[in-house]
C-alpha cells in the first residue's frame, strides 16, 4: 500500500492572528450582496405597486385627452421645481399611454444668441398647443424666475421685466381659451441631496447630474428666496400655483394627475375614483407662501 503524505499545514478557517480568514470574508461579501438584492427587490416591488395604482388615473387622462381633441381645446401644463424634484418622472407617467399625436413634451435648452435677442416668451409660444392638443413643459418660462437669476443667466433688468409681465401674459392666454396648470414640485434639501448622491453612484443615472445640479445644494437658500418671490408675485386667480410635495415620488405622481384631471370638466369621468388631492401632498400656492412665512418668523429664514 502506498501512503499519500499529508500536507505540512492544513488550511485554517478560524479567524485568528496569522490564520487565513479568506472563506469568512467571502461569506461576508455574499451576505452583503444578498442584502443588496433584497433591498433592490423591495424597492422594485414598491415601484411596481405604485405603477399599478396609477393605472385608473392614466385611463382618466386618456379620457381627458379625448375630450380635448373632440372639443378642440388647448391645454398647457407647467412642471416646475428644483433639480431632482421628480418633474421628469411625473411627466413620463402622465403621458405613458397617451396618444402621441395629441400631446407634446417640451424641454428647451439654453437660448441661442438669436433667441436671446427676441421677445422672451417667443421661443415658448412657438411650442404652444393647437386645438385638441396638450403641451407639457418640463421647465418653462419660469426659468427666468428662479434658475436664471440665481445662476446669473439673466440681468437684473431682464428678471424685473419678466416678473412685471408674466401675469398679464398668462391672463391673456387663459382669457383666450387655453387651460393653464402650473405645478411646482417641492422636494426637501435632504431628499435632493440623497437623489444627487444616487445619480453620482449609478452609471445609469450619471447623465442626469449636471454642473447646475452641483450648485443646487450650495445655493439652496438663494433658490428658496426666488421661489418665494415667484409664488407670491406670479400666482393669480387666472393662473394659480399648485404645490406638489415630491419627497414620495409615487404619491406626487398620482396627485399631480389628479390636479391635471380636475382642471377640465371632461366627459365620462369615473364615479368610482376619489379625485380630491391628498392635502399632505398638494397645497395651494397661497398656503405654501403662508407656511414659508411662518417658518421664517420661527427660525429667521425660509426652510424651502
């Protein structure tokens, strides 16, 4: 019989000084990966449940769209708010099942030199709806009320002229038959920072993180002051602001849909759905101003 010699040292698996703990480290890594998979699964399950809850409201949006088309009505919906406040995701859910022939999403970049020499509203008016059409602006002419003055993309005079003229512009728009809905998506500073962090870490989202985004946190108080001035000076009876709390994206999307649907008395509206927006998510511009002023009295500054 041939004896097979044993190795001089058997592999050790207990964690002691000088002992190989590689299997334990591998096990810990596997556990971390499993925990990450569970978290991702939970998030996806919640997301899918949220998408299912939107279905009845997306059906109503199709009815609204059909009503606009059959009555040759014009509708404009403005989606405003800070960076990473959920505007784009809300627009995608609103339009997901709509007839693409009768709606447009408009997201304009920086104006060209030629456009800068034009009447400020001209490049936006070029995208206004015709009869039977809905246009959704992912940011709008209100760039001049917040982003441009904070980042010095416009002069003080250009800002003043805009603030003086925008309410008359919108009154004429509404008076001539266009339904105008102005949504402001409001996110907290902490949630915005979390979303920016996720964008920076996720290769699939990094394209969303721009140079302007990186200034949003540092200039938070400046944006807040201009937000307050915008709500106070540009909200009118003809074109009021509606604030959508958007820390919870799913609830923000659903309630934004309700606000849009409530703007038009369309045919065949469901009698089984509750169209009243959640008051913890949707507040009027006037109520938001009051809340901001109360916060400033308590703490000496706006919270945002």
